[in-house]
């Protein structure tokens, strides 16, 4: 986690090529910014590739998932932090929170 308050959470996530996050949804909006690498994202059965410098928004309640086409670093911004970082992260792409890896 990079920063948070009661309304926003900013997190940095690294994934290795081949990583797959299961499809899920959550009530809060999410902004994803790709720092390096390439990600294949799926939102409501529509797949698209994003790479370094690209960003996209997932509205709350929309089913989405992702996979790492290359080693990848992303910055995620979530609205309305409702849970602890570990729980939020598990919901969002199956990441382990710091200390849970």
C-alpha cells in the first residue's frame, strides 16, 4: 500500500508473466495504471491489452479480471476503502498483502 485515507487507497502491485487473477467484482471504483509490462484485462466479457503508460477504470459492481502477459507493475487506486488492506487486496485480484506472501 502506498497511501490511504477513509475514501481512497493507492497500491502498487507486481505480477510475473503468466499470473492470472480470477474474475470478480467489488462495490468500489478502481483505476489501474500500468507502470511497466503488459496486462490483459477483461471487463464484462470484453478483453483488452494495456501496456506501460496505459490506464483504465473499472466501475464498482463490474465483473473484471486480469492476467500478466509480461512481468508487470501496476498502480491501483480504489475508492471507498471499506476493509483492511489485506482483505481489499484479496478481493481485487487475489494479491497477498504485505507479510502474507
